[in-house]
């Protein structure tokens, strides 16, 4: 089956992208003439929606503010075989889309990520490149190495991925959640280098370097807690146990030497910390069982969707 025989949907979440959205729609219309292009306006205060409509896109709206809310709505509403998710800021390379779709079909993948290779000195804002590398490294150390650019807003998905993915994030953390979902279920994914350009004049980034960076990091920690509860709570238990042992050593030495426990509050605190350590490890064991059940349910939801047939299938 060739891409021309498949339903392709280009999903463009937008917030105040009047200066760029028409270019995005025109560029993707040129390289994917049979695709349906959906622009979801997220409470823009400029002319994003009418400009996108005039450019030929199907325009819809999502009132809850945040990219995660928009992606959730798009994944739920739009029916297609292949989904292309791209930001509406004209920084991503539309001609790379057929190549990414080809890789998805040829290699029977569920997600292809556009690995950004900048074509302009000011394509990346100050601190964004370093932050992306740090967050990508943290993700690799906790969930396994599979991506070099987890924050890329340019992705191609199979229907199987989109319709089984439970969107939980509200904002820019959605890219991290997409990556973790793929890693947790060991889904077939790939990255393909794509040019990355500077925003056109009049278009401004909505990403706050520090605020959104910390939100993304917090999301990773939350996902690590929910997907790796045994490791997470065991680490806490070890810290508490070490603190308990450290406090108990002088109490035990005094008891051996004198047969007395003059530091009763310290002894009680030490015992309390050790009990908390045991409870933490026990909680991790219980939650690990729950997480395995949730992972099985996610896999069943994924398998309930028909597989995308590759070329020649």
C-alpha cells in the first residue's frame, strides 16, 4: 500500500501564529497534496484561524489552553491512517514529510521523529539547545536510549499509536509523554534528520525556557514514579534507611557501653525513619504490580488497533 492510498492528516496546533500558519499550510499542501490539513486554534488573539482557513486548512478550536490539550483533542477527533504532527511556526521542513512517512511504512514503525538540524544561527533560542540535551540525557538514563531530540515538535504516527495513546499532559510536556509511551511499550520508532529553520518575522516562541523546562523535568520525574515505582520508592527507602542507621550508630554505641539509652528522641526518630524506609519499599512493590497491569492494558489498547500495512502489503 502506497502513501497515496492512505488517509493522511496533517495536525497543526496553533497559538498566535498569524505570521507563519499560511506558510505551513501551503508547504504541506504542496508536498502532501492528498492530505487533509487540520489547524487547531488554541485561543489565539490574532488572525491565526481566518488566515489558516483562507490558506485552505480545516480549522477547529480547543478552548483549554495548552499544547497537551490541543493534541488530545486532535488525536480524538481526527480519523486517518497516518498522522503528521507539526508546529505552526514554519520552523520545520515540510519536504521531509514524505521521507518520514516512507520510513514509517517501509520499516513498519509507529512513530518517526524529526531530528532537528538547524539551518539558521538563530533557529534555537538561547538555552534551548542545552536544555534539550540535558532533558534528552535524563530521559535516556531513566527510560533507555532511543531519541536524540525528545522535544521535537515534528512527528509522524501510525493510527495504532494515536488511537491508543492516553494523553495526560497539558502543555509542552506532551513531547516527553509521547517518547516515554513509545519506550515503555517498546514500540518501533525512529528519528530522521530534518532541517530546522528560524521563525519568520513576526512569529514568536511561546516556550518559556525556565518555566517550561522545569515543567518538562517534573513530568519526567512523575512518569518515572508512575512507570518505575519499584526503583523510585526503593531509592527513597535506601535514603531513609541510611539516615536511620546514621542516627542509630551513636545510640547503639552508648547502649553497648553503658546499657542505657539517654538519647531517646534520637532512637525514636531512627526507628521511625527505618519504618518509613520499609513502607516505601513495600509501596514500590505494590505499585510495581499495578504498573505492570496498566502497561498490559495499554498494550491491549495498542493491539486492538489494526496494524498499518507497509508498501507492497
